[in-house]
C-alpha cells in the first residue's frame, strides 16, 4: 500500500506526475468538466485539529471526482475517547477507499498507516504538511518558477529557483526542506535561535541534495535568506497546539516579519506565499500579503486541484479501480 505521509514517500517523477494530474484537473474544472474518475469512492477525513483549507479542498475535491467525503472530527468519533488508533484505522479503512488524517504527533499517522488497508494521506502533522507543499509548488509552476526538468508539460529551460523561508522551523519548514531536496532547488531558511528545523529531517534532506542538486541553508539572517530569492514564504509563529507559547514566540520572532522592506531584497519578480491562516502584522505585513507580489489566494485555491491530483494518483498506484470516462 502506498500511503502519502511525507513528500519522501515519493520520488521526483512521482510528485511531478501528481502535479501534472492536478494541472490537468484544474483545466478541466475551469471548463466545468472534471471526469468522475473516483465515482462511488469514499474518502474518510479525520481531523484532530482545526482546518478550513484542507477540509474544504479534500471534500470538494473528492466530490468533483465523483466520490464522497466523510468529515470525522475527533470530538465525534471514538478515537477522541481513547479507542486505539489501530482499531479505528482497521475499521474505518474496511469501509472506505481512502483516508486523510490531520493530527498532532507524526507517529500517530504512522501508527494509523500500519493498520490502514487503504491509502492514507497526511493532512498535516506536527512535523509535516506535504499536501500544502503540493499546492505551493503547483503555484510556483503557474508563476513560471520551477526546477527545469525533462517533463512533458513544462519547458526545459529555466534556472534553479531560490525559495526563502522566514520564521518557525515547523511542519511547513520541514516540508519545504523535503521538497527542495527531492526536486533540487535552493532553500534558504532563517529562524530565530531555538526555532531551527529538526536536525534529523535536515540531515536526511542534505544527503538527498547531493543527488538532486538541491541546496538547503539554515541560518538566522532574514536579509541574507531573501536576497535575490524567487519565492519568499513564511508561516504562523505559533502553530496549532502552541497557543500557550504565543506571547513568548512573539518576542522571539521580532524582526522576522516579511514586510515590504524585506520583499524589496528579493528578486523583483518574486512572489510571496503563505499556507494560511496568516496573522497580519506578525509573520507578514498587511501590505505584503495583500500586495501585488502575493499569490496566497491562488495558492489556497490550488489546494483543491493539488488534492485531486494526489487522490487520483494514489488511486492509480494502489490499483483502486477507476471509472472509465
Ligand atoms: N493551510 C492549511 O492547511 O489550512 P487549514 O489549516 O485551514 O486546513
Ligand atoms: N504550522 C501551521 C500550519 C497551518 C496550516 C500549524 O501547524 O498550525
């Protein structure tokens, strides 16, 4: 069974195939004609944390593909009352065709996957947010910023993009690290002291960079990180589950707000990305997120198409019978 728990579960060609599918499905959606490839299929969506984009993109996505999504809040299912993860996984996966789960500790997803008889998708864990990165790279491709490669849909020319990630070394930073290492682009991360990404995730990625041509630099200097970058991105300073650290983090992250002065140091055609939800005046200024270089709402809408591409790809590689159209 091929699950999608982190970007590392797939190689470059496989991730790009999912994005090809996503782009194809996006064009079809714009013409009001998404083929019902997953007709009659059911996706269970388990949420142990809040969500706007992930829930709506998966629920709309499976519906557009002809299937049906079941929203399961942990508050309403026995998992929230202590039913073992392995029992929940075994039962739910015996009744549906695919599962998406948003949780805290990444190990919870791994435990679920072990007992899950259908493909499992990570809808965010404390360590990774791979579905967001699929939409982010899709947005980069649409904006003409991508790693040049020999892939049918995109031109072969171009230069290796530089992405600057400013802020917390969290699940988003970790997934950017994985993507840079797999696809082979330059990622510069600037975090305050004590908020760097996890060493184990970084060193695994650095090893992969030797083959892919990727480059990952982690430091403390925002200016150095954004200098000439093609993409500037950030994330909330206090992620879900860190609400009680909000004040202390606001102090630690002073100087890490992506504002107009910071954007001026990037490439003049640079775009600004943010997974959302955003906190204006903290990790990003109002002027930047609502400004001409921001692509955050395109990025958010691309979640819908990226998620469809991922679900369709997982159905194909796991031999889930598709509706012939
Ligand atoms: N970016 C993202 O995953 O948003 P939600 O938390 O609203 O799903
Ligand atoms: N780092 C954030 C991402 C939200 C989509 C969090 O985990 O809350």
